[in-house]
C-alpha cells in the first residue's frame, strides 16, 4: 500500500510519527522543513499535501493533520504479530486533569505485551509524580481496562471526572492513591470508594 512513497516521503512520515508520539501533534510546516533540512517552507508544505493525496495523512477541521495509519512504517520492514491499540491523549501523573478521550491514533502493539480477554488503551504520561515507579513525562502507558486493582498496582483513577495515575492501596475501606516521586510536592490522595478505577498499567513504553 505504501510502496509508492519516495525516500523523502518516508523520512517525512517518520518525523511526523515521532512528533505525534512525543508531542501529541503533527509538526508545523517550518518544523517539518527544519527536520528535513529544507531551505524553503514551500517544499515542506508540498510534502504535507502529497502525503494527504496518498492517504497517509488526513486534514482535521482545525487545519492540522492526523496520521491515517500508524502501521505505515511496518510496511518497510518485517511485520510482527500486533494489535492496534488506541492512543487517547494525555493523563497527569501529578495534579489530576481530565484525560481527553479523543483517539489521536491507533498504535500497533505486540500481542506478547497484552493478555487475552481484556481491552487496552494507551495514554501519554505528563508530570513527575510517578518517576520513582518508572513513569516519566512523555512515556506511553499501556493500560488494561478494568474496574478493580490489587494493592501496589499502578492504576488510572477517575476522580470527579478527572484522571490521574497513582499507586493503589486499600485498607479498612479507605483508599490511598500514592505518588511515587522524588518531588516532595506530590502528596497522597485519600478517598473512600467515591472514585472509579479505569484500568491498571500493564506496561510503560519509553519513546
């Protein structure tokens, strides 16, 4: 399907894909120009148009682009057994913020990383309240969707419609969501049962 891409177009796709993974957006024309060492923004703008014509990119209502299929790069190498997992945006690892559940992309994940019978989704971590638990800002979190957890699990919790990642601990009907951070500003969140567990973090993907 993607064999009609030139070397420069493949290079542009890789750069755009990395921007989406790391920053949650496509690069601007000037950022693409700089990344490809072009001297004129017109050349980068034309590349966006070409990739849209070839159904690699799709223009959104706000004028920005999204990638149609994150598996494109696998067309140039050996394809592993994978499943597509939706990337739903950002989640705070500090002060809880609402997790925007608009699907940014679908990312191919090895079937060896998931368990059968569960649904999964990805979120991009923000903040430093879980850095001692191996979660840093920008990491992708592979989350197994479920509504219960064991003590010590790293969970995605929904509190008053705001999502946060913390370590789960429950004792005598009281729930404590603990940060694991070198930054002392982060403090535990103490709850009863008036919150929802959205899932357990199965894997942290460093990108």
